[in-house]
C-alpha cells in the first residue's frame, strides 16, 4: 500500500491594489520640478484685475500685482514650471515664476481663457473659452493654436479627465449639461443633461465615479464616466461649487458657496461625513489643499477674503482680506508628477 501525504494548496496570489488616480498626490509627495518653488497662495481678484499673494505661514498678503482684465484662475503648467493667470476678458495669460512668486514675462495672447487645463500627456493646453463655447487646444510651449472644438452647451467651464486619460468631461454651467470629449481626435462623443447649474467636477480615486457640483441643486451628481449616465445625487449644501480631494484620497471637500460651509464627502461610502460652517458666514469658492493636507484654502468670492480652514476639525484658522471678486486661487507647490490644470489638479 502506497502512503500519500496531504498537499497544501498553493498560497493565494496577492491581489493588486485598487487603482488610485491620486496615488502621487500624497502628503508632501513633491516632484523634483517644484524643489525651488516658494510656498505661496495666489489669489486672482476678478473684479480688480489683480493677484494677491499670501504667505501661508503668516496668513498675510505679501505681494500684489496687476495681471489682465478679469483674472479667473491661477493654473499650474503641465511640467510644473510656470503658473498662468487666466485673464478672461483680457484674452491673455500672465505667466508667474513659482520660484520667485513674481510675473516672469509679458502676457500671452489666447482667446477667452476663463479656465485652462492640460491633457495628461502634456501635448496640449486646453483653454476653456466659456463665452465662445469652445475648447481650444494650444501647443503649451509656443502657444500656437492647434485645434478648436466647439461645444453645443453654453457655459463650459470645468473639466476632469478619465483615469486612463482617454477622455475628458466638461461641465456646462448655463445649460445643465456635461460634454464628453475623446482626446484621441479630439472630438465630442456625447452630452449628458444633469440639470441645474453644474460647476466643478472631480473623479473618484478608483476612476469609477465623476462627482459634479451643482450650485442650483445644492449638491453633487454622481456620474458613471464610462457609460456617461447619471447614477445618483448627494445633497451637500446651498451653492455647491468647488471639489478638492484630501491628501490621503479618502475624502473630498465640497465648498458650499451659498451657505458659507464645507461638506466632507467620504469616497468609500459616497456619503457626507460631516459639514463645517464658516463662523460669521462667507462665500467659499475655489482654492486647494495644502501640501501636507492640513489646511483647505478657499476664496470668499463675494466677501473679498480668503479662508484657511483646518482639515482636522473644520476650524477657521484665518480670514484674510484680498481684492474684490477673488476666484480660482492656487496653493503652490502641490504634490504630484504633472498638472492637469485648473487651480492645481495633479496626478
């Protein structure tokens, strides 16, 4: 009789970690490209054609300069070497040297730059020409126009990109629509009516859901980016506007401009975890999270101020007076390998 011995099953193969589009945006996870950048907060004041510069260590304005007509956002370049002020009515970009915090050259001519993004491969700067209903694709080095893409939805303003970088989705504020653009052509491949007044848009860490802030609906639409269908809605607060992932990519901060509050959304449960109110009220709009993740910086659009909010407990650390109409502030430097634009979407 031949004896047999039990054979142990092979060890279970390790499971791949879930994807995280913000994997390179962790606390102080800097690219060498920002090694010499000064830690500053740049605030474009749309109603005074200026930028105020805040020292985040002292919460004080340390510089102020004129840019162009109606500056809307301060946008980091794809290679992280330059910050651009998008002068909407001035039809220009003002370049800033992030190592000095100063303007570093003459304004660059582009049409109607309400906002600006960069394709994930760095090939194009995408100027969001809101008034012209276009996405204009420029060479980001020579600023020669390469492609103009007209969109059939008024108010195009904010963008985010697929996890695999194959397409973008833009919000159209004045038509209640989203537009999806295949980046290989580029070409419009579809529209989705979500309703209300869609504003900022941000993909979840796994690339499975697009969150779309809607000021009129006072919350977030949840959209399947692949099927391009609406799959849910989450109430946050009056005038939901800006969206900012936390440094550990577990939560997202939502600025509720109409009620002076910030909602903290849990990416895992897709629910609001908590809400912070700004003492005395305010109009929290656009900004970013500090490199160490401890402070959420937001402009007070209608109050000529900037808020520094603790991400630990929502405590208001500072309320800083700036020029009239502060809008898309940029907190710099930011962790990440390259910039997709806006006020600092890095991956």
